C-alpha cells in the first residue's frame, strides 16, 4: 500500500497522539523553529516535511512506527483476499466449464453467474460509500492494535478495496483457467432454459450483452444461426446439431463476457475506491483537530498562555544545583522514552534482575503494567531503590511527572528513585547545563522520593584500563 495521503494521515495522527503528553511551550518552540527553518530555505512547510523533521530529531528507531504497523495490517488483509480470490476463481471456472462429453456447458448459467458477480461488485462499492462495514467482525478478530477514531472513518473504503482486490484476482484466475481449458479440452457450449424462449429472443439478448466489444472482436458476437443450432434440451436426444464443431464457437463470446462484465468492473471499482481513499485521507488530514493547532504554532511568534500577569520583570531561576547523589545499588532499571537505546551500557545493565521501559511510544496501559511489576518486585526483593534512565538533552515532561506521582502511590513506602540522565555519548558525563533541568525537576517532585545521580563511567575495557594505570 503506497498511498502517500494515507501514510501522511496515519503518521500525523500518531505524532499528534504523542504530542498530547508534551508541554505546550515545548511544542510551540519546536514547531515555530521548524517554520523558521522552512522560511530560510524558501520552502512552504507541510505535513510531510514536518514529519521528516521530527523523525530526524528523534533519531533512528528500531521499532516500526504506528503508520507502518497499520499499513502492514492492511497489506496482510489485501494479501489474504487476493489469495482467496485466486484459488476460488480457478475452482469456480473449472466447475462452470466441467464437461464430461455427454452434456453441454449451458451459456445461460454463465450469464447468471456473471450477473451475480456484477451485482456483488456494485454492492461492495455502494456499502463503502454509505459507510456500512459488513467486515467489522473480521477487523476486530485480526486487528492487534487499538482502534483509532480518525482512521476508523476509512475502514469501509479500505475493506471495499480489499474486496475488490479479491474480486479482481478471482476474475483474472477465472479467465486464465477458461483459456487453458479452451486449449487443452474440446468444450461444447450451448444454451438451454425452461422458459418459453425463441432463438431470436435469445440472440437479441446476446447481442445486447456483446455491445461493448462488437467493434473490437466481431467474431465474439454469436450470430442467429449459431444460436439456433446450439440450443439443446436436457431430456431430448434428437435435437443435436448436425455439425458438432458449432458447439465450440461460443468460447470467444464467453471469454469477452467474463473479461467485460467481471474483470473490467472489478478493475474499475478498485481504481475508483483507491482514488476515494486518497481524497478522504486528504480531507481527514486537513480537518484533523491537531492540524489547526500545528498551523497556529508555526504561524504565531509567541505563545499566548492566557495569563494576565506580566512576567517581564521576573528573573529566571539561574541557581546552580549541585546536590547530586551517588548511584545507589539497585536491581531494577527503568528506561524512560527510549533512553539507553539502541543498547544499554554494560555498567548499568549488569546485575539488574528487572529491566523495563516506559513513556514515549508506550501506552498508558503499558506504563501501569510497568508500575505494577516494579511494585511486586520491590515487595519480593525488599528493595528500596529504582534507577530511572532518561535522555539528558530532552527536557523533563509532564508525562514523566505523572508517572512518578503514580509510582509514589503504588510502590512500597520508602522506595527511592535515582534519576540518571544519559548523554548522547555514553562514555561521557552530561554537561552541567543539561543536568540542571533534571535537578530542578527533582526538587519539584520531591527530594524525599526522587534524587539525581550521574551514570558510572567505568565502561572501558578493564585490560586497557589496567595498562593505562601502569
């Protein structure tokens, strides 16, 4: 699935969900800076550039994004429908053309089956336009991620396209089976019906059906003589055609009938549904609630907090904190919002019985499960210290403060948290200006529960360290 508007919608919605946990001031500075960069480069800021800018800032990520997970799910759905369509198309055509030499392949049955396929294709398109989801039970059964309100509006169209892909594969495999059987077998076609129908009336019906390809392949339009000569009666034996070769002259008509009224409608409706998905994705992206907030942040040079207090004379807190504590002994390690990726330092990983991750792309349910695991481990091991790794270059967030407040309520009394900011280079300590925000954050949360510690630096090769000391 290579729909650029759909991928942009999924990526933007996923980023908007992550931004809900960030302070408004941080979001404003980030997006305003992006708009200024675009202005310097002479390009118009758009969603694609914005998402690419955020991906560069966040760095490489080994886990697939929410957009890739959703698109991968729909690729599997389309692949399943296509596989079922290929198999059923081959088996259905083999059943329709079954011929044992003692009976005719009834053209009337072929016409009825083609009409059924056309009705199913039209019904699939109409139900998607009406927003009805007859495949909702299938999505609930195989969907692994949580439901999304924004992308849920595209589910009827996405399922309709999956059904059209299955129908298109059904038509292609059926046509291929028809051509193969025409070549390898001597098929005998004819027409029969219980109704009182004259050959002239049946010929007129066949001509109306063959109007789309009359100019392209005149031989695929049966004439009146062929219609009169190939009528058969199931209980009769004296009405066989004097020329057995006439029974095989129906195959061009059957081929064009299947191609024109089964294959081409599915192909056309698949293309129309794909266009509708792209247009609907564009409209949903333009009307997304977070889009208006993003445009406002990029266009507004200052953030209006709604506070009437003029803080122009208020000096910022520039005091330097130096109340760092040594790293305590603990067998619990929490990695917050991607800290320690792609690999944890050995000095921090060794001796840890419980290594968990939280924040960032983790859901609220995942964070609650992490808190419960730590609480259970502290009760069993009777430990009173938890090491929490963060990225020193990222500012403390309200999401982390909420996490720690929940931990204060759930964890046993006397438990302490050692907040360890990691530098981009794990062999170096964070700079002083990067540690100060975390010290102020620890003061706000409370020193009786959270204290800041520096990571250990003994990460070099012990043999090399011994050689240097000697």
